């Protein structure tokens, strides 16, 4: 399989504190990799560096074998992202917002693409409602629709089903998996919902204090830690001193 994302020795320091400390990993075509860890482990900082929102102190990020810093515009056009804190303009409605992003990504047949996404994410009935009047769950639906506007080959999802009821979350997970498989892309997924993570993940990377302390399949992690519950594994890793589970 083609390697879509390769991270080597990625580090981010703030006044001597290592928020992310020399992490290395790969995500291959068609793979869904979850990035887990307690609050402050370095997940969001890692995602921000992958989006070029934060500059690494050192280390390399490659997408399709190209350096992200040197080919930023080209590579970001093949990526997309959503998170609960990444909100779309409140004064627009979904049809307007998706149209704007479709044009920004240079997509052809913008109108058809927008209508497709509105239907796929059950937003048609809300298409003319101002985003500022959306519930948090509706905003997450729209954020996910925006994340697929450019048919991304690398999708970064930070808590994509936060604030959504279990039934809707299940529907959205199924839709994410369906669309990403159609494009044969890859996903880096963060969440504190261990049931969700086990459902979607081909591999799980655990971060603790800025370092990778485990990288395996869900089943491999269960065997390694002697647990049948990913939540218990999460708690075990979060409580252990750095390096003791590596």
C-alpha cells in the first residue's frame, strides 16, 4: 500500500517544554489510524502541525512522499479537517458555506457537489438556515460535510462525533467510512470515545506526555495489555510513567 502520511522525529517545544517529542509514524492508503492519549498528550498539537497551523521545532512531515513545508499548497489541497472547535461562518447558511469551500478548493461542478454533500449528511432541510442558529450536533454534521468537499486523500478528524447523540454518531461514522473508502484515502482520527475508536480503527497510536508509547491494532493492544476493553488500556497508559509501556 502507498504511504500517504509519514512523520519522522516530529517535535514541538514551547519554552523548553516538549508538547510533542520526537514522534514517528506512518499512515497508509486506505488505513484509519487513531491518535489517542489523555488531555495534554500532544494530539491536537500534532494535528495542528500536520495542517501547518503550528510549525514544528524539528522533524519532517511527508504527504505522498513530498515534504509538507516545501509543497504546502499542493498537499493541503489533498487534505481536509474537522473538529468541534473549527466552526464555519455564522452568517452563512450550509449551502453558501459549502459553495465557498468548494470554490476555494477549485472543485468542478460546485453546485452538484454541494447538493450531494447536503444530502449525504442530512443537511438539505437545513440548507437555508443560518449556521449561527445551528445546534452543536448540526454544526458537527456541517463540519464533516465541509471535510469531504475536496474528496480528500488524507482526512484529519479531531473528535468528529462530539456533541452528537449515539444514533446519529453511528450514522456519521458509517458515512465517513463509506466516503473515505470510495476515495481510497486515509484518516487520522482522534477521540475519547473508545467504542468509536475500536469500531473504526485499523491501528491505534497512543501518546503520553508527547511521546508514542504504543502503536498496534486494537486486538494487538488487547493482547499486549491483557485487557478486553480499550478504555482500560487508555487508563493504564495514562497512569504509567513515560516509557514503561513502550
